[in-house]
């Protein structure tokens, strides 16, 4: 074989390796660089709530993110979930009519976000950015509200922020997936009847949904998720997308509930490719007990989703009497595809103990990765 041919083969091999070095879905689990992986880590939700990115804010937060990422890596974790806009407190930039005009006012947002991914890559971590939050309602300016109820305003966000951002970070190996919203059920009205089960929320009556205000119906919320997922996939069909459900009650067609984020439901938002690639359930016990549908009462296959499920929020404080090691153990050993505890900033030592406890497990996917 000639020296030139050998060089060409080496180049092709490097290109193939680079192309495969990203998180992907295979059935009910994840692969990274061709190997089955289990996502283990935690929520690093913010250093300064809604003030981490854009308008030169990142520069003063970077060292704290670096410290948290370094500790997560040392504990044996491979991934983290963090929050971006939240409810539009500082980003993106809005005009007086509630339309989005830019990622931020001072032009640093996209560079900040890209540098955050570079930082994560330096620690061999995958990042799952959560764009919006519906678990609390402090949207006094109605910025997020406008994006949810007005498709023209939502399109302005997609055009001015989401598409340019996704384009800027396309192909970045540290971008695990996009999480469109944290707990949309916080603001869902559970009393809306509809002949279409996707838009009927009455299965959530008396479930706890709507705790942050019964502001939206599933027509609004499905469009909000569907359009953003489609915009992301229009940039790169290989991007993964998820939504952080507060409880499996809104995310399974079994046990008497409705999967509002199924492919069949989400495409009713109007965009055929606006689907989620994996599910994300949150789980906290109440009065010391998990409810009967909680992930810690079931195996992943019980929900019949056909997609990977990450248990994206849980903690020992409301862990149904289980300690952090037992919680991580349970998620790993019951068919789930990942575990992110809440949260690394406020409860880091406890969380990292659970992460370290499972770092050497392999039967449901390896955990250490090279990003």
C-alpha cells in the first residue's frame, strides 16, 4: 500500500471518528462514539439565576462553572443539565411589544454559550441546556407568556435566537441535547376537555399539575415545544431534543394517563419534524412516599414509550426514604438511560457521592466518555 493511500485511510478514519463522536439514540438507550452509554451527572442549573449568559454576564460566572464541572468530572460523571433563558429575565432581548430582537442586548450570548460548551468538553462532559422554565411564574413582563400564546412572537425567537444559536454550535461534541422547557406542567390548566386526547388535560386533574398557575392549554404548549424542536432539527437533524416533565403522568399513555409529548401529539403543533428523541421524568416523594407512577416505583419499560428515559431530577431529601446511592442505583439498574440529580450547586457533595457510586457500572452502558 502506498504512503499516500495509507494517509488517506487515516484521514478517512479520523473523519468517521469525528462524525460519530456525538450522543445518539439507539432504541431505548444512548450511544456515544459508537458505544452504549448511561448518562450520569446532575443539574448545574445556574450560578446566578437567569443571569449566567449574555450581556457580558458569563465572564464573571465562568470560574464557578469550571469548578463545578471539574468536581463533577472527578466524581465520575459524564453529563449535566443547565438552564438558559428561564423566563426571559435577561435573555433574549425583547422589544416593547414582546417580540424577540436579538439573543441579548450586548452581543455576547452566542459566544458565551459556545465557550460554556468548550469548557464542558475540556472536562469530558455533555451539556443539556434547558431553554425555558414553567415551574415558577415570575413572568411579570409576560415575555415567556407571549412566546407561548403568540406564534408570531415565538417565530421571532426562533429566527433571532434559536436558529442562529443552533447553527453556531452545530457539531459541537459537548452538546448532548436541547431541553426545550423545564416542567411545562407547572403552568398547564388540568381542566381542559377536548375530543383530541393530545389537547385534553383532564387526566391530570388533581395530579398537582398547574401549581405555578393554570395559564396554558396543550394547544399552546405543544406548539411551543414542537416549533422549537423543529427549528433545532432544521439546523441539524442529528440534534437531540427532550422536555423535562415534572412527572410521568404527562408523558405516558399507560396507567390511565396521556403522553402529550408523543410523536403523534407533538406533530399536531404543525411541524412534522418537531419531535423529542428521548423522555425526561422528574421524581420527588411527598410525605416520604413516591406516587404510584413514579420512576422509583417502575422500570423504564413499564411506561411503553419506546424511547430512552432519563430521570432528570431527584434528590435524597425527597427520595422516598432512599439514600443518594440507592437512588442512582435504582435508575441505573431499572432500564433508564440516565440520572441527573438536583442539584450540584446547593447539594453537590451529596450528589457527587451518588454519581461516584455508579461510575464503574457497565451492564446498562458505560459512564466515562471522552468528549
